[in-house]
C-alpha cells in the first residue's frame, strides 16, 4: 500500500543525503559548501505540525550532477569523522 518515499527528480541535480533532522541537513550542506560544492536543500517537513518522523519530515540534500561523486565522498568522510568523535567522547 505505502512505499518508501523517494526524493524528487530535479533536472541536473541528484539527492546525496536524506534525513529527518533539519540540523543534520544544514550541517551536511555546510560541510559540502566548505568543499566548494553547490548544495540545495528540499524539505518535505510539514510546517503546520511538528512532525519528526515519516514522510512528512524528510529533508533532502541535492547537488548538481557534476558533483555527485565528490559530494558522496565528502559526506562519507564527514560521517566517519562524526562517528570517530562519538567514540572518543564515550
């Protein structure tokens, strides 16, 4: 009946990251911009309700098609750095 929501198709742009947390999307955007990668965020969050789960809370990070591989590598580095920081703080 229901399927997993998918990012919108946007000509010449591809979704490289999705989250339900606004701050995660903003951090990813900042990290990619620090690497000179153009970034755009598409939020599906319903502003009428404070919903943080499900289809009404998804936030997508898009980059131009020419930067997809660079963005994916950068996001992988960013996520690995976050997990190392979490381990060090334990």
